[in-house]
């Protein structure tokens, strides 16, 4: 099998995890996992691992943006962003559903207990959650810039204080009134 990055027949069989066969490139260390073998391995896991906070993901800094061809079926693989605000992408073949991990990407997932959740990354809800999280982060930056970090922090505290306050409407009216004592 040809490595999609090195384009050489440099993939050799390995055991990526207990009872998870895969193919690793002896040159770039990228890893190819076929869909059926991955799904069979996920089913073997007794219980789902506790998910860690996505914000804590430390992504390996790799720049491999070139198109990759599936080593199994030869189709062009689709690139999926996996976590918000970090440059972490996986390539997946839409034809045979096999997955390509660039060097250290699998280890990063293992470090965050996410190695059994890879198939979720390619679903609409995951991708939607990712986009939402990225747009929140962008708005956060804009508010910080426009309001100033200190005032923004204060405004957030006030929002949190008002959120479930039973007198919320009256408090907001008080804050907004030109002169709350002149009724
Ligand atoms: Zn390679
Ligand atoms: Zn394929």
C-alpha cells in the first residue's frame, strides 16, 4: 500500500492498539486505519472513555495540506477539521471510510481519551459543534477588543449574575433607566 503523503509503498502492518491492526508509513510515521477494523475495535471497548475538554487539545503542528489519495481505494480523501481553534485535521476516504492519521495525531487522540470517538468527528453534529465553538471564540475576541478586557470581564460577570436572577427584569430596568428614582 502506498503512503498518501510519501506516495511510496512504505506502509507496513502494525498493531496500533490491542486488537487494532493498522498500517504505518516507515518514512513519515503516518497511520492508515481501515474503517471495518476501526469499528470492530471500537465495539470491543467495554465502555466509552471519559471525554476531556476540547479546549485542552494540544495539536501537533503539521503542515500537510496536500491532497491525499486513499491507500486502499485510490480515492481523494476529504479533510476534516476535528477540534475548534486548533490546526488538527484528519483525512478520511468517503469511499471506503478509512482514516489517515498524520504522525502523532493518533497519539494526541489517545492522550485526550478520544481514540474511540474518531467516527464522531465526521458527523454533522460534531462539525456543527466545532463551528459554533469557533464562532464563539471569534466573538469573544471581538468583544474583548471593543469593550476592553476589564470591562468585558465585568459585563460577563453581570450577565452571569442576572442570568437566573428572579428579579432580572426589574434589575435590567433599573440599570437602563435614565433616572430610576424619577418614576
Ligand atoms: Zn509516509
Ligand atoms: Zn478509500
